[in-house]
C-alpha cells in the first residue's frame, strides 16, 4: 500500500513558489539538491498549505494557489513600528553600516523573542521597521512534487520537527 502524506510523517518536497500564478515572480525554489523536509501536521506551516498536500503520495505532483487570506493575510499597520535608534541598536547585533533602508533585520524584544522586519525609514531619532511577514498581501502559487514520505521517529515526534540523520531514505 502506498504511503500518503498525513500527520506524524516526514515529508520531502521540491517546489517553486511564485507570486500570484505560474508566471509570477519566483519567490522561492526548493529543488532535489535542497529539498524542503518537514514534519507534517505540527501547526508550524500554513494550514492551507498542508491541506493541499494531505493524502498525496510519493512521486505525486501538486500545483495550487493560496489566496492572500489563506496565506499570510493582509498587511497590518500595527506591525509597522518606529523604534528609537538606541533601542534598535540594543535589540539587534546589526553593524551600523548594515542599517539601511530595505534591509531585513532580526530584533529581540524585552521578553527575548526574535522578530524579523524590514527597515522602511531611518532618521536621527528612530528607525521605522515593518514586522509584517514578507509575503503578506500576496497570492502564492506552489508547483512541485513529493519526493519521499516516511513515518517520523520518536525523537522527531518529541522535538516536533524533522531531524537530519545519516539515513539515505529521508
């Protein structure tokens, strides 16, 4: 019986992610040299992404579009913050010469949580950073294939993610 994608399985995929449709801008590519390997059903990936893969078998191809609302949603103005320059420098380990408009940054808040954002504006008092997900306001087109499916090991289930090993069957 052919194994299919379901919870508690490790999935190995290749895919191209494009904005909007099959002809859209290429946003990400995972190929057979660098496949996407993950534990299915942990809630760490978009539910709509996993819903489109559920039940597929090894060697099955897939193609689907996640509308903005199914993907990362709409931009939220509350996620765009003006951060005092001194607070910004305390919250990151970014060298001063890297603090440029358009650069992606990782900042740590007072509770130790890490947040990714994009620098929008820099002035003497503050740095404006957009912490919305990089793919908000986008329809996402996925096209790819399932390379392999296997049951997760007990260690993977306990840790809640794929663990790299020396086995060749991934």
